[in-house]
């Protein structure tokens, strides 16, 4: 039996296993639903509804790997982040994308290559405050391309938004099945980012191929409790609508 089949079976629900799962009181206190960096904060422009219809964005969305190296605006980056995991309701777990149990494990780390008003470097998006934390001011274009299996087009993108998961947020409630759910959560958020990119007239491309340890190190993550799952390149592309 292949390893993925073993994992799938080990994390499968049965009536016996499901009802033997410890109840909430036995799990201890719920984990925090935000990651707060003590770093320089940059407030992002507010996001107001606009753009093409959802149906048109779905129809037009394509994976784009050729970028013009022209910058995107801070507002455009703000919209991509907000529609990925932004808070859209009165409670902090009411997010733009579905999340299992309202536990919001997905964190966004934009690697900024060419965004008006931002230095090149690594940032973290705080959806509760709708601002960025500047984690590292540096030109990371070659590093992000190398970490993602030498895919050079990532160096031309205006930004590469890396989606990571804080595993314990979901595992606190769902145990072994949590890993299934965080992968689904990442897919929901990534698709939202790509549809918003399409609505803005930008190109995007999801990236699942990367050297895990290298990408986690680039983000400053240990790769166990929090780990990189997926990246989305965004930028202005060479073709026109």
C-alpha cells in the first residue's frame, strides 16, 4: 500500500473512531487564530467591492508564467490578500475563503518583488488588522525562484504569495484528519487569490513544486508546526485581455 493510501486510511472517519475523539474540554484551550509579529506594520488600503463578475473571472482565469516586470499597486496587493484570507464578517474567523471549523490555519507571506510603495522583501499579512508586517527587507527574487525548483518566472512576478498552515489550529479539533483539511483550506484561499487577480487584469500561477526546507527557511518557519503548502505568483502579464 502506498504511503498516501496509508495516511488516507489512518485519517479516515469510522463510526467507532469519530465518537472516540476527545471532546473540546479534553483538548485544552483553543489555539490563537492569529500570528502576531513584533515587526514594522504597514497599513493597507481599504478594500471595496469592484471588478468583473465572478462568472467572468472564472471563465478568464489561466495560469500565467510570463510577466512584464511592471509593478502592481499596493491597493492591488491588498485586494489579493484580503480576498484570500481577509476577515469578511463580525467574527475574526469569518473569512473570505472556507476554513474547517472556523480555525483559520492559513497564513499568507507575500514575497514582494515589485509593488509600488513597498520595499522588496518578505512580509506577513495580518488579516485581523489588514496590514503587513515587514519581516525582511531584501531582494529575494532569486531566492524565491531557486526555492521553487528554479522556476525563473517567479523572479519576474510582482509578488509571490506563499500560503502556509499553522497545523495545531486545525489539529486541536480534528486530530489526524487536520492535514486533509488544511490542504483544502489552502486550495480555497489560493483560488480566491487567483480569481481576484483575474478580476484586476493581473496574471497568476499556483506553484506546488518547491524544495520544502528551502522555502520554509526563506519564510523563517521550522517546517513542522507551521509549513509552506502552496505559492501563488502574481503580476502584470505580457498578453492583453
